C-alpha cells in the first residue's frame, strides 16, 4: 500500500464540509431517533402485551446473553474500524474485509461457548431455542454494524440514521403483524432475523457509492484491528457484564414475572437514552481527529457535549421518577404495573448515564480506555456483590426482586460518573459546566414542583399525560429564567458540540 498523496487526501474530510459536518450528523441521528422510536416502541409494546411478562422476560435474557457473546465476535472492532477509516479512507476496503473475516472465524467458536455456558447454568431446551433464534438475527446485525462503521468513518451519519430508521420501519411492518396474527416468541424472532438479513444486504449494496476500495483480507490488518479493538472489547465487555450478571442473578433468585417487569423498565430506559447515544455516535470520530490535531478544540467539543447531555438528562430522568406510569401503561397495564417502581429507581441511572456516555467517549478518543475500563470493572464488581443481597431482600419485601438490580445499577453508575470526571483530560472541565449544573438543578426542582403541585390539587381533573408536558415546559421556563436558555444556549451549545470538528 503506497503512502501517496491520494491516500493522504482520502484521509482528510471532504472539502467544503467545514464545521457543519458533525452538527449535521448529530441532527440526522436525532431525527432518525425521533422517527424510529415510535416504531421500536410499538414493537416492544405489542410484544410485551402478546407474550406476557414470562416470555418477555425470557426474550430479555436471551437478548442480553446474545449481545454479550457478539461483543466477543466483533472484538471491539467497530470503534477501531470507524476511527481508522476516518483517518485513512484509502484502506477502507482492506479494513472492512479484514474485520468481516475475523467475525466469520470467531462466530462458531463463540456461539459454541455461549450455548455450553447456558446449558451448564441449567437453562432448559426452550430457552436455548430462543437463544438460537436471537443469535440468527444478531449474525446479520453484525454485518450491518460493520457497514455502519464505514458510514461513520466517512462521517456520513445520515446513512447510519437512514439505515436505523429503515430497519425499524421494516421490523414494524413484519414483526407487528406476526404478533397480532397470533405468532409467539419463536415466530417473532424468526421475523426479526429475516428483517436483519434483508437490512444487511441493503447496507452492503449501499457501500458502492462511496467508491470503497475492493474488499481484501490482510493478516497484518486483522492483527491491527484486534490489537486496536482489544481495549474497546474489554470496555464493552465490562459495560455488558453488569447486565449479564444482573440477568443471571435475577433469573435464579426471582420469579419469571419479576424478570418481565425488569425487562419492561429497561426497554423504556433504553428508548429514553437513545438521544445520548446519537450524540456520541456523531461525536467519536470527530474527537479522534481533534485529539491529534487540535487540543483546544478537543477540550471545547468534549465540554459542550457534556453541557448538552446535562441539559437533556434532567427532564428525561425526572420524567422516569415522576411519571413512570406513562411508560409502563403502554406495556399492558396491571400485568406490568410493578415495573413502575423499577423505573422510579432507574431514574437515577438515566440521569447519570447521559453524563457517563460522553465521558466515556471522550476518554476513548483520548486513549484512556484502559483506565476507564478499570473503573467500569470496579463498578461491576460492586454490582455483582450487591445483587445476591438486594434481589432476595426486595423479592421478600415487595415481591419484585428486580428492584434490587435497579438499585445496584444506579449505585454503580454513580461510581462511573465520579471515575469519568476524575479521568478526564485537563482542560475539559471548567466553571461554565458548574453554572450549567446549577441551572439544571434549579430547573429540575421547578419541574418537580409543578408535578407535585398538580398531583395535590388536580388529580381528578388532569391525568399524568397532561401534567407531564406542563412540567417539562416549566423546566424549560426555569432554564430560560436562569439564562441557560437565551437565544444562544441550546443552539449554540449544540453547535459547539462539534463546532471545531473540521479544523485542520
């Protein structure tokens, strides 16, 4: 491979995009989330209602274990692939081909170990069948994720957003009728696998307009991807380890309905934190480039990402705490009623994860994955020690052992945010973040006060569906009163999340 001028040109961002690229990328991802969230929620709601808490909990367990296994199959390469392509697009074909070759070799080995572990843990044949169907769909999804890493490496998050939205629409068109016509869990998973397969083929064809070099497999490139992905793998495994430990303990220490309630609450929180996921998806390749070329721009971008996350986190988390019945009502009323308590506890987690996600992305771009992974592992160890104590305690006293998992999850996230702030590179934190925190705290108190006031005087005339929007408007008004939302704030802060992204 020559280090010629064309290769260097391929490594640079396309001319004329300027500082608008990342703003555009984040906007596309957020727009896709706004459009796709109702579709994803529709599938989850109908699945929960048609399957019931027992089968919905079984699905949750299978998805949790399958996701963990595919982290090993992919070996943390998506982040490495994205970063390497963003720096040298001339090697995109070789990088993608080598990444896919690794996955093809790793898949059968990892799946054999996964099923052996589940058999050793005593899961029955019915669960293993569900897990096999989950793996089938995840295999196609892994191919899709590699293609999406290429899109993001080219800083074309609009295509990532389009693929996400298209997959959600296709899934809704196929999976929802399958469930409504009486299909059970197996039929639902087969339909999802078919959608994933179609989606992966479409994404492969979508690579052609990029002028992607021909796919190639290089042993040295595989080694580079494995070496670069190892730190991401360790971090991702540690991040996923907590949910897997929670799932194992919950499945052994609590009844099936408690697993279903926890699954419903987790589904709601997963939808609520997607905006933060969209932000860091657009943020990471830009931070990788700034870290090498513009230290001040790196610090400013990371700081403003934290500011945007703080402003968005408070109303979402308070919504979980104050109006959990709104999310849980969608899943089937009384059958999932106890999950509202799960959401109240997980409100702390939602608040903190909005902060920990940009913290983790900043640390990864700064090359501090190992330290971040170490902090994550310590938090997982704390959670693993608490689960065997909390789950039986809450199960005996409330009949909902999942609350024990929620408490340990929230406590671990407190430690994660503290560790992330400690590990941040110098220059990211400044007094402007303290002022933003003060404004968010004041506005959050105003939102809670409005919700409390209406709950005291208008319970018979206003439902939570009416009070919740009023409380959110009160939050925005309080931010405006503190000066955190003049005409320059949200737009200016969001733009500066990535204002310097294309400085060369």
